[in-house]
C-alpha cells in the first residue's frame, strides 16, 4: 500500500513543483484528506530531488553553458562580464537566503510551518500577491537584463517558500514580476534558482528517511522520486509554453479556492492541523 501512496504522491509532486501552487502544500494537504497522515518534511524534501533532476535534464544546455562560463570567469577576466558567468553568480548568491534560513529554521519548519492553518492561509495570501504582481508588472525585462540586485531579491523571495503553501516558484516569479520581468524570464530564472536549494535540501534530509520525520522507508521514497521526475519533466515543458502567452490568473484562483477549502475543512473538523 505504501508504494501505491508513493506513486500518487510522486505524481502530485511532479505536477505541482513547477506550477506556482506549492508542491509542499499539496503533499501535506492531500495525504491528510485521505487519512494517510503527514508524510513528513524529509520525504517531501527528498522526492523533490526527482523534479530537480528533471530541471537539470530539461535545462542541461543552459546549465552547462552557465557552469562553464562561471568556472572560466573565476580564472579568466574576459569571461567575467558575460551573461552566463553573471548568471552563475546570481544563482549562487540568490540561493544563500534559503540555504541559511533552511538550516537555521529546520526544527521550526518541520514542527510548526507544516500546520494546515498556516498552509491554508499562505496559499490564499501568496496567491493574491502573485495575481497582483502579474497584473501590475511592466513586463519589459528579459532574462539577459537580470542584475545582481534583482537576483538577490528573487532569492529572498524564494526563501519564503520554507513555509509550505508559499510555493518556491510562485514566490520567485511574483518578485520577478514586481521587478518588471517577462513571465517567461521570471519563470526560467525561478527554475534555475531552485536547483541548488532543492537538491541541497533533499540530500540534507536523506539521513532522515529511515528514522526521521517521515512515514515511508527507502523503497516508497525512491519510487515517489522517480515518478516525480517523469511527471515533472512534462510539467516544465508545458508551463514554459503556457506562460509565454497566458497569465497566472488560473493558478491564483486555484490557490485561493484550495486555501479557502482547507480553512473551511479545518473549521468543520474534517481536517486536523
């Protein structure tokens, strides 16, 4: 039975990781609805590695180009002003807030931030913020215009996703849109920025799988990770095509409805926080 649950949770992770609707919130809400209990922060962090491997594969050419330019820029001055070299630094510096806060707040994240009252509220609030950001954005900046300041600001926004319900991509995209970046540019940078944070968190939590804050052992966890990779790869391609011509409004509506539904079910006693 655990393997069937793992397959479902892997599909859920793959579908929701890249959409601005918070995969961690879905992995907390739906198991509770089905009476499975909280799968745990460790399980959630580890299966996210699957979706980040999908990012590595999908953006492999971009990542190779950025990584190569960054390494060369360390040793050769002529590479230091190139977009790819600068992008490497932006990703490194932008990842620091979520890494530092993730380590510092580990126990709080596992014990308090996973409360369903918190998750329902953040789904609604950050959904509204995403909607406002998307509506007021100047949409006149491309990813090649990314600056260190903007990279850091989006990194700080990403750190808010330590609270389930915020959404890593949603927070980063919202900040990018407030800063005037096109939807495709904000989304692409959000995907690249998430790589160090998600893979780092997953590897950090590996030791918790046999005995930590999780409901599953190695077998179901690996199964869920593989499934999330397959589904996540398809989700990336779809989302990048979608945002090139459409707004984030459907995701805003979904977030508000889901968050409101969670709060109603908590009030009615159907769910327990």
